[in-house]
C-alpha cells in the first residue's frame, strides 16, 4: 500500500505540474538555487544559504550572519534563470532582505510579414523582492516578501509590450526542536501582471494576468549529518482548487564539508553536490551544483554560490 501511495503521488504531481507549470509567474516556481533544486524544492522549513528568504521569508528573523548568494540555471530551448540575494539580521529580533530573480529566453528568431528572417529577440521576466521578518517569540517568526514584477515581451525587433504588477509572500516558521523545524508559506498572494494592449490591437485594453497562489506546509529534520526536507503545496487558481504537489529531498554531509543531495518535486527528479570552505573565515563560503530532469526529459544545470559574513 505504501508503494502504491508513493506511485500515485508522483503520477498526480507530474500531471498537475504539466497544467500549472505554464501559468503566469512560472519562473518563480522553478527553484532558485542548486541546493533547493537538488532536494526537490521542498524548502518551506529549510534554510537556503544562497537565498534565505525565497522559500520562506520568516527565515530572515533567525539569521545570525549576513548572507549573499547568487545562482544561475541553464535550461533547454535557450532558457535561463538567475537570482541574486542579500539578507541579514536586524537586531534584536528582526531580519531584512533584498533579492532579484530573472527568467528569460534568448535567441528568438524574428521574422518579417513575408516570412524572411529579421534579427533575434529575447524575452524576460523580473522580480525584485523586499523581505522583512520578525520573531514573535524565540521559537516563532513571521515574514513577508513584497514583489515588484515585470514581464517584457517582444513584438517586433524594435518594439515590445511590458506587463507589470506587484505580489506578496507570507511565511511562518516554527522551531519545533533542536533538530526539527516546521514552516508555513503562502506564495504569490495577489501576484499579477497588468497589461495594456491598446497600442497593438484595435480592441485592446487593460488586462490582468494573475499568478496561481500556493499554500505550503513543510518540515525539516536533521540527524547525524542527514537532513530530510519536504512540503506539500495546495495550488489555487482564482480562488479555486487546481492541484496538490508534494516535494521531498535528502542531504547527507561527509566530513561536515561535502554534501550529497537528491530529491523529487515540481514534476522533476534531481540530484546535486555541495562544498563548504573558508574564503576569509572558516566555512564562510558554499558552492553547490544540481542536475534536474523534468517530466518531458528536459535537463537543467544549476550552480549557486553563497557567502556568509
């Protein structure tokens, strides 16, 4: 029965990922760092050194050091995903962060109305994220991400249309024990793009493109160098149920410096490795790599760097 439940869960998540993956704001649901991607993305209750506030903004209140991180993902079909993040504690009980996430496609072949090739174009989505978190008690924090969103879509080689909007994430983090953490996250609350197509179409006008909102519940457990993370997400589309996605990942540390990871989430399998070393001080730098393969056998490579000071 256990095996059957696992198979059904994986099959259901693959089917749902095909449906909701193409909805607005997909670049914010693909996974932003190598560590998170390698472990299935189920980081609602886990700290990501490269991007502490992305999976749960409430983590910012528990930071001790300043965290800088950068990540790049090379995808098929000339797609790419990049992020840069900075987060730090705001004594005595708060935390703040600032981040930028980009997803885009390059080398789009433009053509004239006659069918002849013109210059190549590119399209891109951007999110600027501002984070604030506050500890309510020593073991409980709440946080929020405020997002400024923009989507640039080329129409011709010299003209484009842009959509912009705002959105929010809200997170709750509970330190349930020395080795365990519980996290709750609402991703893309009221996130949307506002488009104005009057310049392109005679019947154009303002148009709002809403992101799906995802409600996540996750946990983390650490024991003797083995970390197990996971969460389950309830996907809603315009206040109606759209799907349920589980995510699960593991990490094993060797000599407290080398890390081996694997996981499943967002409709793809992944594995990765990590290395922690001292650049200026002991263990202040992390470099991670992940390889992922999604449901249509499209491979992706992600590399991330984190520096704590």
